[in-house]
């Protein structure tokens, strides 16, 4: 991140020790890109 902290995704990887990689079609690129926006932490 730009403020020198890690994204919540990386924190989740450390906590769960699991990673999933998804590959999307071109038709889904824009919608999928929205998922990478910064959102407030939800606990």
C-alpha cells in the first residue's frame, strides 16, 4: 500500500495460511477490478 502497510488480503493469508488465485475472463475484468479497491477493515 502507499502508506507502507500491508493490504488486508496479506494479513488474511498470514492468519489462515491459505491462498486462492482466481482467473477471470475478459468480460469480468472491470467488475473484478472493483474488488481490489481499498475498503475499510471489517472485523
